[in-house]
């Protein structure tokens, strides 16, 4: 069919094949492979100037032809096509020649011409349509021709999944059921075959697919007998999975432990199912991320089961999401004990929603902090929404934050209105901490008193020693730009300034020195004279090791060094002179020794 267009391409006038000047301009850019046009939207109503608005008078055959010859388009968004099957078939026939488009998004379009869809070079497709009856078969037939497809997102039907099973490059699939419909047995069996045969599949998202226990039992049969999802992701969130279904999944994971990330949020299982999963995962070396959030039937018994996973020597978990789980004091102790010996976990979230009845509370946080004080791997901790946490709980974090092994970099405390008392407790806990870089918390209730506590944490300017002991790793305090202080407030400006300095300085040590020099331009050397000149080399080394990419600051460092040395010269002139003479004598001896070595080497070479 394209040979007909090839013969006419040089003579066809764009105004004869488009309905308006707008579409003419877009088609001209497509025809000439305009490098500025990488995404093409096809709509029935105008929204942006780069969109092609499909109307009567637009020849979609020519549109498809020029898209097929285009070399710069990367994405095609088909949000409208007419009901004229002949036009749509010609459109797809032309598009199939394109080799630059890798992503296609089809939305709100239903037509039997989908059966001729042929997109051999497309690697990603999103199909946001609700298909029924024969239209499902039409789309499934077209989908089979997309042999390069790696990523698919769209409706879940048995026919569509069967077509996906035939695609050799498929790596990522997200399918769903609309309207909360339960999945059918035929659809479960199709998914089982997909898992059994799609060997390159790395990501399967079935969140909200309505699996329930019976569907999951069928699904895991395919998981157990294939190499799909090796080092990949399986999302089973929001599927009304109970203890029986989770037990079946646990059995499958025990025999084929290969999934890297497992999401089980918003289901209906409790302690019994979780204990079975824990027994399986305690021997699993593949799993890195686990989410069991919002399974509200879990109690302390279930938290203990999770702790067993973390205590296992084979555990490789790096991320653990426990949103909306009732941890309690006993649960905090279980987790703390497990984390005191765990060496893999990097991220842990115990987030709750503000109106939830569950919260770890002060006692639970204290028990958790005790275990974390012996942990050297956790970097991200989210306690947001645990409204029962007060200043007392925040203060208990001190034993963790000031532990030499603390590696935490990000702490999140959103939706906890702890006010000035909590701010003071938190800054006290963070004193002398050397790892935390980001703080995220609710600024409600924090007044000038609380922000002064944060300012003192960043830089206690009462003495050089107190500045040195201040916090020099903190780079971000979320909400600091919006604190309830005047825009010109000295407190606000200072906090933002110290945060910026901490970020710009290469090391905390350099940040500390920069702050000391800011407040103490002339460091007093007199207290060091009691040790004569023993501290002079240390003073010189202190300045020499202070480097900066800022030329102005670097010059300032040299001036301060000269000032400090001058104080020694002025205060201990005779000793400095003797020190200088001794230094020069040492240098002369080194030079003479080097000359002797060179002479010996020269004689040896002449003898050879």
C-alpha cells in the first residue's frame, strides 16, 4: 500500500490532506523530521499547539505515511481516532514503518481496526481502554505483532495476557481489572502461563487485579516452575489476599526464591500468613524489598515474625515498608533486637496516617532506638504520622543518633505536631551526630524558640570548640524555607546559610573550620604558648588542610594562617628563631644526603 504514497509524496499538497492550518503545521514538522517534535498527540479537541486534532478532512493514511518516514519522533499518544476502519488501517499501515518511536499510548479508542495494529519497533505500550466482547480479540490480535515490546500497561483479560505470552522481549507488565471486578479462572490460568513462559519478565504488577486466595494459588504454580521474575518485582497489593493465599505464596518462594521486590500492601492477611512468609523468607537470599503495609490484622506476633526475617544470616533485605502496622512497645523491641544484628537493611518505613489508631508511641520508639544504637547500616527511617510520639520519644533517639555506629542519613517525621518542646528534644538528640543529612518534619507549632534550637544545633557560636562540636552534615531541613518567621529573620537566614555551607563544603571538618573562621576571625594562640612550640606544627597543619574551591575563602584561609603564625613569632620570638634554625638545619641535612645518593648512583652507572 505504501508504494502508492511513495509515488505521490513529492507532489502532494499538505493543505489537501489536512483539515486546518494547525494540522498542516504539525504534519509539515513530521514530514521534515523536526528535531523539536519528539512527542505527537492525536486528539479530538485542541489543548496544545503541537497536537494533531483529528477532524473530517484529515487523511490519516498520509499522516501514518509521514509518521512512518519520520526519524525524530520518540512517543506517540493516540487519544482519538475516527470510526472509519479504512482510514485507521491505512494509518497503522504507515506507522508500522517508523523505527524511532519507542513508546505508544492508546486511550479511549475502540475499533475493530485494532486487529491490524502492527508496531514492530515499539518497546513500550500503554492501553487505557475498557474493552469488551469482540474488541478484546481485535486488540489481542494486533498486540501479537508488537514483537519488540518490552513494557505493557493495560486491561487484564485472558486474551490479552495470552498475546503477551507470545512476545519474546517482554520485561515489564502492569495489568488491572476495572471496577473492582474479581479475576476469572481463565485469566488466572493465562497469568500462570505468562509466568511460566515469559523468561525475560522482570516486573509483574497485579495490584488491584482481584486475585484473592484462589487466584493467587493458581498464579504461584507458574511462578514456581519458571525463570521469570528472576531478580525482579512482583506486586500483589490490594488483592484481598488472606492467610491461605499468603501461605501458598510462601511455599512457592521457598522453592524458587528469586523475586527481588515483593509488594503485599493493602491485603487481608494476618499473623498466621505472615509467619508462613517469614519462615520462607528467612532462608531467601534474593529478596531485597518487602512491603506488607496496611494489613491491619497484623499484631505483635506478626511483627515478631518480621523480626525473624531480619535476624536471619541469609537475610539480604534492603527496604522494609510497614505502613499502618500497629508496632506498639513490644513490636518496637522485636524490631530493635533484630536491627541490632541485621547488616543489610537500608530503608525502613513505619509511617502511619494521621487519623489511624495505630502508632509506635514513645515506649515503642525508645525500644526501637535501643536496638538501632547498635546498627550501622540503616540510612533512611520514616516515622511520619505516628502521632503518639512526643518530645519524650524524640529525646530517646539520642542514644541512637550519638552512637558511633549510627549511619542514618534521612529522618522523616511528617504529620507529628511536636512543637517547640519536640524541636528542642530532637536537636538535643542530634547533638554530636555525624551522619544525618536530611530532616523532614511538620513545622506546625514550632515558634522562634524551636528554630533557635535548630540554629544552635547547626552552629553553637559560643566558642570555637562548641562550633566544632555542632552539626556539620545536615544539608536539608524540609519546610525551612516556609517557617513561620519573617522573610528577613536572622534566624531563618542563618539556618539556610549553614545548611548551604554544610552542602558546599567537601567534608564536615571543612564546614566546621569555615564556621569557626566566620565567628572568630583572629584565633587566639596565647593559650597554646604554655606548650611552647609543640602546637605550632599542628596549627600550620590545621590551616594547610583547610581547602576550598571558593577563591575568596581560600585567600582568607592563608591570611588567617599568617596571623596565627605571627602570634607565635611575637609571643615566643627566641623559640621561633631557634625552631626556624632547627628546621633549616634539618632541610640542609636532607639535601646533603640526597646529593650523596645521587653521586653513588652516578659512580655505579659509570662502572657498568
